[in-house]
């Protein structure tokens, strides 16, 4: 199986923590040069230093805030002028929890901008280089909510569904150029976002943090919460040459929790 990414360049978003950071590590271990994208420069610098230890390649970063799509466009356009990218991992922190009915219009607008519009900006900037190379892998980290909406995540459910359909559309348009577009759907994963959801749920329900955590675990046939590296492994595989004929699909990484095919 060809998992070798030597000579490939990857851009990984939200890559200073959680699933994004774990994906950057996995891609670097497979030989890719990784460009990290996040808004906290000190964390970016620290993560680049960690990647150097893992792999020995030279890695770099772009400071960008996905709450400012125009800023992202300016920075990624400048980057793309000098770098052909083969792999793009779209990964952005999820919108705040809450019922869809209670959400303000601005909540939907902001989430749409940071998730779908910023992903569109990145693809428009980087797809030409993928076309030149005859090799492209776009992996969007979304949520199992694109299959079954998750209670209490009204804005997220809505926006994730839009991103999934955008991704499927792109997969058809880009396939003739050797570019695949796929979605990874994490279930419960040990990240700061999950800890935040547990804390908020406990505060509303009156349960302890451990009670909420165990209730989540009970929903998972595998009987545990995933490590970020397990989701990252799926991302890295989809980015590899071995996955060249896998295109336009959703890949749940959820221990069997999602109740649909």
C-alpha cells in the first residue's frame, strides 16, 4: 500500500491542537511538508518545532483567523503564488452549542463564513497547483451530524450539512484532474471542543462532568472516546496515493455510534 507522501506539500487548518494537530503530525510522519494554518502564532511556532522532531522535514505556518475570510484570502493567495500544494485539510472549530430555534441570524452567518466560505477560499487558491501536479487530496473534517443531526448543535448541524454537499459537488468537478474530495466525520473525540461540550452539558443538566462523559461513552459501541490520532489516521490515508480512487464520500470515525450506513 502506497502511503508515501514524500515530496508532497500539505496545508492543514486548525492545526495547533486536537484533530488538526494530530493530522499534521501524521502527514509529516508520512513524509509531507506541512504548512500549518491557525490564528495563534505562538502555538503555530511551537507546533512547527514539534513537527521537526517527529519527521525532520522543514515545516512552516500561516497566521490566519477564519473569522476574517478576506484576511485568509489575502494570505493564502500570496502563499499559493510560490507554493503548489497537494493536500488540503479543512478543519475549523465548531460553532457554539444551542438549539437552532434559539440561534441568532448572525450565528448562522458567522459559522457559514468560517466553515464554508473559508474552505472555498482555500480550494480556489490551491486547486490550480493540484491540477498542475495531477495530484490533489482535499479532506474536510466535519461531523457525524451530516448523517444524523446531533441534539443541541443546531447551527453546527446546519452548516456541516452545507459543507458536506459543497464537498460532494467539488468531488465531481475536480475528479478529472486527479483531485479527490472527501469528508471525515469524527464522533466523540478527546479534544478541547468535546471537553467544552461536556462542561456546558453538565452545567445545564446538573450532572457531574464524569456522569456526562460516561453517558457519552455508553452511546458508543466501541465503549470509549476516540483519540485525535485515530481520526488523523483516516485523514492521512485519504491524503495518500493509496486512496486515489476514493472520492466524494463521508467517512465516520466514531466507534460505530452513528445509527446509519
